[in-house]
C-alpha cells in the first residue's frame, strides 16, 4: 500500500505537458497584453497630466467578464510607477478588489497598511485613516494611484461614500490632490448613484473594453502557450477549438481556464499532447450543457448524424470534421444499424437542427470546396462519451 509521501513524490516526479501552469492563472499579468495596446495608450493619455503637472486623475474602465480589465490596469500601474520614477516623482500604484475588501474601512486600511504595515490603525475611523494617508503623502511629496476593482459591486453594497472620501479628503487638506482613481466596473450604470460633479469626471474618462473575437482569443492563447506549455504539446486545432468555444462570451479568462483544464486532463492520462478531446472534457467539467434528455428526444436519423459526427471526431482526434466526410460516415453508420440513409438535403436539415440545439457547431471552413465547405465540431462534451451515449440510445430502442 502506497504511503502519502510516496504518492506525493510520485506525482511530483510525473512527466507533464506544462512548463509553468501558473502562467494560465487569472492572477498572472503577462508583460504583453495581446490586443489591448490601444486601451493601454488611452490610459497613458489620461494620466499624462499626472506625470507632467503633478495633478490627479479619475478614469473608469468598463467591460464584461474576461475582457482584460484587471490585467490592463495592473500592467498599466506597474508601468506608471516606472515612468514616474524616471521623472523623479514618487508614485505608488495599488490595486484593490472591492469584492474582497467590502467596506470603506477595509479599503482605506489596506492603503494605509501598504505604506506602513505597523501603523496603529485599529480603533480609528475611516476618515482618520484617510487623513493619515494624505498626511503621509504630503510629508514625502508622494502620489498615489488606486484602482478600485469591481467598484460597481461595492457602490451597490455600500453607497458612494468611498469615492467621495478619496476625492474630497485631499481637497479639504488644502494641498494638492495626490490621489488618482481608476474604477473598474461591468458598465457605467452605477455612476447614477454619484453626485453630478463626480459623475461628470468619470463620464469624460471612460475606456470600454470590447469582448474578444475568436481570432483575438487565438492570438491570446498562442501567446500564453509559449510561457505555459512545453514546445509542441498543444496543436493549432486545439487552440482553435478553445477560441471558438470562448468566443461565445468573448472571455479570455474562460479560454485560459479551458486550456489549463485540458492540459490537466492530458497529464492525468499520462500523454504528451493536449488534444481537442481534452478540451471537450474540460468544457464538460466547467459548464456541462448537453443533457441526456436532449439526446433521447432526437429523431432516429438525427441521432445517426450526431453519431457520425462524434465517430469522425473521435477517430481523427481533430477539432473539426468536414461536412462531406461526416456525410460519408453517416452512410456507414446507417448500414451498421440497417437504416436507409437519407438524401443530402435531408442530411443537411438534420445537421442544422443539431446545430440549433447546440449539439454541434457549424462554421465555414474557408476551403471553398464543394461538399467540404463547412466544418463541424462538438464543443460541449468529449466525442467518445457522446458516441457511447448515442449508441446506447439507438440500441435501446430495439430492445
């Protein structure tokens, strides 16, 4: 019987497809943010007066989940500190997640702790803590830029007082306003709870991040691949499938999670290549969307067409199969089950219905060949699992 220490050492010494899996984690901020150069440039333009005139700034960054809001602001903050230092300016960048630090007190205490972890802030109110921050900055002729991540959530829970405090305390001190703010939110709707002056400041400095397209997600995955995996273990087919799946939401975070989970699945099998089938397994783990009831309700020939797609993908180990190849496999499957294959028009109608149900994904191949102009994929579950489930259902009807 293996001891826990033996298991631990066995796993530590196991071969892996990864070079550094941490490069796929949400907290990792790459040196280069693929497809976010223009947004970085916009942030730089907004903060140019901060470096040139020692003024303060307020900027709002919006966008849905996984579009790079946090990575963009963290990378910008790191570069802002370097740019300030090269100009003889003391500037600190802090990134605070307002879903974790949920009160005004905890946010301001976190700022204070950064400058002096031993500061006796316990028992003091948030106003006194913030006054101490301002006094500290004034005494050192220093500046602070704070990103308040998920500020919309914070304002919904606590109201707008945190923003008022950070923008007004410095003004009331009589000195220069040394605190700049970057707010991160899903959208601009939370601004309605702010006063007109603060609302106006943010509304004029908004950077909206669009969702990523499939081609942009491919570029992001290809870039991160180099850092995270050993050479040659992840093929283009695998990357394309992940990008197509994640492009429904334009979510790079989800795409990277799928890639990580697919790599873990490959490691669990002890193989040296991350295949499209590993991606399907990963997708089924994260968001299983195909239910057995949906498969059971399909007509017989819809099941046969779906079985043909699953078999073709399982045998080829590719992300996609061409329409013409699937139709040939469908005819073979019909022979196997003693069914007369339907004509091409009917086959195509079955395929379209499967697409409408979300069981297969259909996209142009770009090859322009007659009968092979479309690519068919299964994105939600492993092809091998689907093949077995359909076979059970077809055989079950005869018993």
